[in-house]
C-alpha cells in the first residue's frame, strides 16, 4: 500500500511512498485538511542524498505504531528542500531559534491555522538513544502540549513569528566603506584559517570572499589571505573529501583532518569547488593537485552526472548496496577499500607506492576500510601511481576506460541492473537551475584559467538546455524532471543563472569564441523578469520567492550557507550588467540593495561573505576594453572585479582602455601600462 507521495516527481518524496505514515505533499489541500480537522502539522523536510534522512525513513517513518499515532493525531507533510528552498529556509531559521542548531532531516510541528512552528528537531530515533527520546514519546508529548498548554503554544509561536518577521524587514543602512570591505574579506580568511574539532566543510562562499582579499596589502589584516586560500585548496584537493580514484567531491568530512567524508556528492559543491580551484590557479597558486582535481571532477561530471540532453544531475547518495541481496545500503560502500582487496588487486610494489602517497593501512580509517587521502602534494602526472589508481577505477566500475556510466535512479534500479563491478549509489537525476548554474560558472572559469575549451562546451550545452526548456507560461522555472518543468524559479535560480550567463559571455571572449553577445542578451532579459517579480521596492534586494499565502513570511535572505546567498550574487550581477550594458540603473539598484543589508554586514560579517564579494564589485569594478588576444591573456589571470569588452576601435597607438567607476584612465600605450592600470584600479576601493 503506497501513500500520496508515490505520485510525486521528487526522488526524496518517492522514497517515503511506502511508509505506513499517511504523508501529504506540501499543497493547499493538505493545509486546508489540517485546518478543517484541527490537527497540528508534522512537517518533515529533507533531501534524497541525506544520510540521516534515509536512516529516519527506514526506522521511525516505517514503524507501524508510530504511523498509527501520527495518522490519528497529526497531518504529516513531506517536503523536498531541493524543490522548495523557500519553505526550508523559513523553518530552518525557526528550528535554530528553538534549539540553537539545525540540520536535516528538519522536523517541525506547526499550528494548522497560521503555519507557525511551536516545536522542532532533527533526527528522532525510533527508540530512546543518543541521549534523545524515542519518536513515539516525542509525538505523544507534543500532542499533549498542543491540546492542554495552548497558552504556552501561543507564546512560543508569537516569539518565533516576531523574530522571523524582524529578519524579513530591512535594517537601518550604514556606510559601504573601505573599512567595511576589508573587514568582511578578512573575516572570511579567518574562518578558513580556523580549525576546530568537528566536521570540515568546503565553505566555498567564504573561500571566494577570502580570495579577493589576496589583492589587498592591508597592514591591519589579521590573516594571511593567500596562505589561507592555498591551504583550503590543498585540503580539498588532497583530502578524503575528494574522490581520488574517479573524481568529484563529497559533501564534507566528519573530522577536522579532511580524511573521512560524508560520502554524498552534491552538484552545488562540485561546481563551486571547480570555480574556486580555477581562481587559485589564475592567481598564481598553481598546485598540480588543483589541475588534477578539476580534470577528474569534470570527467566524473561527464561520466555520471550529465543527462543526454546536456544538463547536470543533482546529487549522488552517500549509501550504496554491497550486493543485490542487501536490504539496506551501506554508507560509503562504493568508495572505500579494504586492505585485503588492495592486496588482491595490486602487486606488492604497487601497494607500497599507494601507501607512500595515500592513507592506507590494514586497520583502515573508516569502519575497518580505507578512504584514500593524499599524504603529499607532489605532481602525480606521469607517475606509476596514476596507473595504480586506474586499476582501482576498474575495480569499481568494471573497466579502466568508462566514458559514460548510467545512473541508478532508485534502490530498485541499483539492485537489479547488471553492474559490471560495484553497485553505485543512487543518483538524483532532477535538474535544478541554481545548482546547474554553479557548475556552469565553475566550468566557464576553469575553461579560461586552464585554457580548456572543452570545459566551456560542456557548460554552454547545459546553459542552452536551461534557456530553451525552463520557461513555461511566460515564467522561468526551477526544476526539470526528464523534460517536465516544475516549480517557479526562486531568487537563487535567477541570480545564479544570470551569473552563469555572464560568466559564459566573458569566457567566450577569453577563448575567442563567437556569439558572446547572445549570453549577455539572455542575462539582461532574465534580469528584467527577476526584477519584476522578486525585487523589493520597499527595502531593496530580492525576495526569496513570489508572494504566497502558504508562507509565514516572505524572506529576503542574505546569509550564505553551502551555497552563496542569492542577494550577494544578484548584487554582483547588477554591477557587471551595468558595465557590460552601459545602463547605470543597474548600478543604482546594486547600491540600494547593498545599503539595505549594510547593518547585517557590519554586525554579522560571518554570515554573509557573498555580500562582501558584491561590495568588492561595487567599490572596485573596472571595464577593460582591449583586443581579443589580450583578453585571452588577461582571462587566465586573477582579476576578480573586471569585465572585458572587445574593443572595436582604440585611440591611436593604444593597446587598451581601463574604465573605473564613471571615468576612464588615459589610454594604455603598452601592455605593461595596461597591467599597471588594472592592478591599481583593482584596489582603489580599499582606501
């Protein structure tokens, strides 16, 4: 017997279709039913590759006793956070207010009349353990609280609603000063420098902001931005977070040493990391491990994550089956190596070489098995280790040369397809505009920094799919399920795709490709739709999503998480559009939006690195008009607040023209003078 979720497109929702819980998708019908029956809503939010979401689905959500009590006393609703980040954002904030921490699965209890939460948590075990009560006990206590303590329920709700509403209101603005910029970039470098005792996350929005600080020789800087950025690149490219056998980055490591990952691979992480490593390369930090990590990640993307239509899939699970007879998948099974298997597949000399360069031991470093982490940063190119790793690749995939590898779309596919070697993790094959855009941007930057035109071709094909398929009934949409468009685009979809289009336009110039104007025209057209539907006339900045009666508040978020904030990216886009289109209204809008977030930047710089990236664009933007061959050279370098334009004509004897703000410098008469003007213009806003 299946529930309503069997009819949903989301892989995450369908994973719960056979639960005995009478799940509803988030819908008007579900909310009306809860109000009519006066049942508190149990809202559970997660995503397909979330390990603890999978655990809770197999335990508490599959338990008959829990289902019986839940169905009788609550209206249970399931939401895929990747489909509805607007809903997820509101209730994650509420959970953090209630408990001081967040995470997924995100489980909150809402009053049916106003959808305001009054209790919440993350993973609830089936039976009491980990210092947590059993889920049935929680449900019984919450229902009793709702029925008999309405005064306290209303008090909790009132406080949460007030704080949510305060967060959605513009704060008093302040000066967008050079000190504010330097402090924000320096703060991001400090976050990269800090090493704690817990998990290690890529934190690329902070890394990208810190990288911009490398240009400034501020005597009062607390941190060495260049050293911090280089170390973060090495942590990523050498650590166990990277799949050294087949490419692609896992989501994070569970330790501070970057050794043992949480094994899911998310498209959004990989796109950002590719862009970051490419920027480090352009900045002269040319570690061979960076180039190798980018190349292997692109190979993984093409082999396992690219749909025949050209777009990129969303994610791969952490867990996979060891044999088709298994009832439950095991975390990391597709990626880890027992010492006995390494002995069987490698000669003693090969195993010794693997042990010299990677963390390998009989005891292992993850549940008796080995996650490969590099011990040195030496160049592996043309060394025997590459052939050794090819043997491990063949052990995993069945052949040393696999151009494409079909996705396992669900557990049944994983267990029944005749895989030539190991059973892979399930791949969530939906297309998410925002996440595709992050990968498109990463590929575009890597194409120019490393001079790899093939990366540009892969990116442009994905962008063309989005442009040609994601408009329906005159509006841009967020998702695509095998040709079926779904969910109106949210601010991150608009902002990140506009950035991707602008990155492609600039990369086309850097690679000498034709048709670059088409990318710019598309960006301008999409920006107009973005402004029409999501711009806040009262406050400045962009709302997360359209007006909707089923949202407690209409948020205007500026916080960065695993992905950059939509407002930070959008404001930077506005500055770039002003430069490339010569329409100064974009610049006015960018300044208004940044002013509306100035107090956040002053009081909580740790929350909003992307706003400081936008501020860097506002204070230090330059337009460089020069010849195609010079743009090709400059595109390989780290000039983070520059836009390039092909000069149709230049003053006599000039090689280029650098414009900063609303004025242009004297025409550069030599390459040396051009570079000097660019260097000076890039730091003018720091004083």
